[in-house]
């Protein structure tokens, strides 16, 4: 899709964005695996009180999924090198 980019600066930028998307994809898979294994909630104890709250990986997954989606949309909608 981006193989024909001749402008060095643009090629560097596109490769950087693709690297970021790859990192986010791996992080999403790790968070998803952890959530499947441990569940969406966790119990926290504070002295004699117990609280049920969202697992920390849920926030990570939500944040990274949003960023990953934005990057993929950016790459998909950016003009091809021939345009």
C-alpha cells in the first residue's frame, strides 16, 4: 500500500506510524489475553473493606484500542503515493 512512496520524509513518517500501530497491536493482544485469563474486574482490599473495580488492563485496552483505531484510519485514508 505504501511501497511506492518516493519522498524520504513521508516514507519515514509512514514507517513510524506503522511501527506505532504494530506496538499497539501487540499491547492490545497482551491486555486481551490478560483480561480473558483474569476477568474484567478485580477485588481490592483496603483494611476491612473490599471493592470490586475494573481490572487495570481494561483501561489499557480501551486507551490503546482507541489509538490503534485512529492510526489504522489515518493509514487507510491517507492518499496513496500515486495520488
